[in-house]
C-alpha cells in the first residue's frame, strides 16, 4: 500500500558516513528495521549461516532468496531460522523471533541470483519500539540515487571474520551501462584471452532484477554475511530512509572498487511484496 510518510521510520541520526567492508560502526537505533538472521546447520549444533534482512511490517522480514536456500538449492528447514531485531551488538543478543513461512518468486534462479528476494513471516507480531521499527520501501526504479547506504553484520573484508556490531558504509549507485562495462572488464581481467579463444563469445550482462553499487574509490561495499540486508536511500529533507535494494551478490570478493556489488531492485517486486505483506509501505522517492 502507499501511505503517508508518518508510517515510515525517521532516523534521529543525520550524519552520513562518506567512506560491510570499509565501513564504520552504526549508532544505537540508527537503523531499527535491520534484522540479523541465523540459519542453523543441522540439529543440536552451534554452526549457522548469516544473513541480513529488514523489518517491513509487524509480521514480515524482507531478505534475499539465496539466504533461505542451501548450496544444494534446497530450502533451509524453517525451524532452523532465528531472527533478531533491535540488536546493535551480537555479543548481547535478545530473544529471537521464529519463522512460520517462507515466500519467494517461483522463478528465482540460485545460479544467476535472478529474482533474489524472499519474505519471512514471523510466528508472532513484532511490537514496535524506538529500537525496533519498520522501514519504507522505495517505489522507484532506475533513479540515479548517487549515494546509498548498506548496513549489516557481515565480514569486515576478504578472509576476515564477521562483525560483532552493526556496520554501515556509503556506496555509489552504478548505472546499468557502467556496471556492464565493469562486469566485462572483470571477466577480461580474470580471462585475458577469452575473446580470442571463443568464436562467438557474448559478454554476460547485469540482469533485469539487479542494480549495482560500490565505492569506486575505496572499494567499500557489502561483504559475505551481509546478504539479504538493505541498500538504503536517505532523504535529507526529512531524514527518512527507504530500502531500494537487497544485498544479493558480487563479481568477486568485497574490497575492489572495480567490481560493484549486485542488489535486488525492490521496486520491481512491489506486486509480490504487497501480496505477501499488505501492510508494507511503499513511497515514491
């Protein structure tokens, strides 16, 4: 549904970090919609996979479809999932929410990450507080947002451990033409003679459900463990945040300014989202 801006949370923090890899620590309650997801691997185990997500109404978390699938493309057991909200420090977790149902597009492709979006329905509604509030979704596609923000608990860099507190980083929106060129350049760097070896080699392109972003100076970007988390736009007129994308994948390890990250474009999935979670707020930005 499209509702008034009063239904969207306004962050009290107005500073923008001009510099998750290459990021800084988020302030307490700066992003009260951020969800920390744990997918436990096997019964009676302490091993789990990490993902991020965003609270979009009192019942639902939006995340990436690849988070709810294992490497063999099977759905992870729903009872293995724990959802934490209002957490800044992972060493001091609160009681988790459990999940009752998964929703994702029937034509999701795990190999290409096409339509990489999922919604988790919780077993009980969330009580909103100063530290736990839903976020609005942007009803805009292809807009040159310039600066966007990623936040999560993922790895702090290639071959490094996940963060123990919520991190944030600013990234640049990369248009499709520039992103396709960066993808082409990456493939050629990895395979210098690919064009001469292939008789009819057609360079892959960024598919329609993805948008691209990275800090082209430092390489700051989302990293392993940030999947499913939000790519956000901040309206400086009123201080509100809007989720424009979902962390999906990348060409290579995080940290290279030449290789942008891929984010699922949220606005493309408005009908799917509103069917599953009709309480979600979409706003034109």
